[in-house]
């Protein structure tokens, strides 16, 4: 099964926050925004110790058609919201096709207007075209934050690409 919840979450310190929301998703339609704090998923408080378990359960073992969140929008009281998801039967292709899909799913970014672009880069595994595409997006912003936490490096052949990323003119 493949699942698209339409939003992503991540721990910052001891609190969990929405980091991105897919345009047109149920999460977007219901007003979920980056910066909203996730207090619980199905009444299970989210913390640093159990976030990986929550993600593993609902993204890998048991994808659901809806997820119940308790969230807090900055400056307001906590509220519950049910978000519909897109669950699809997985289609299998060649190993090369699977690796290609995985490569593009590892890079996450959030576009916060003209001022800020936040890029979660778990590895230097982009090919040259993908890097060029990302740099075009980055170039439209005044500031860039690159989150390299958990970045285990990348392919040796990409060393020139990684250098170009950090030393662009």
C-alpha cells in the first residue's frame, strides 16, 4: 500500500510540528499549516520517543483512510481535526524504477514565501538535473535553511554536485 497523508511532521526540540502541507490535500483544505503543533495522533501524545513508531505504524504497517489529530495553531486553543488520506495499492516496477521513486521522495522542502526556503536533505543523493531544479527553487528566496540532520552523505560521484550546492555563486 502507498499512502499520502498530504502533510509531514517533525520533532523540533521536545515538540512536534507540521513541516509541510501538500497543496490541494484534505489537510490543506482543512487549514493545516506549517508551524501548527501536533499534540496527539488518535489521542496518543506525540513525543520524540514515539514519533518514529507512529510514522512506522501509519505509513508502513497500517495506512489509514483518515487520521485524527489534536493540534494547536499558534495563538489558539488545541482542537481535533480529522484529515482524509489517499491510500493506493502499490504498483511494482523494476528495481531501477523503485530506486528512482525513492530518490525523489527523500528530499523535502517548505517554501515560506519569498523570504525563506527550508530544505530537509537526508542524503546527497540527487542527480545533476534534480539539483539544478532544486537550486532554481532556492534561488527565488532571500534565505535558505538546509537541514542535514541524519544526512549520511551520498554517492561519491555526487561530490562535485554537493560542492556546487554549498559554494554556488
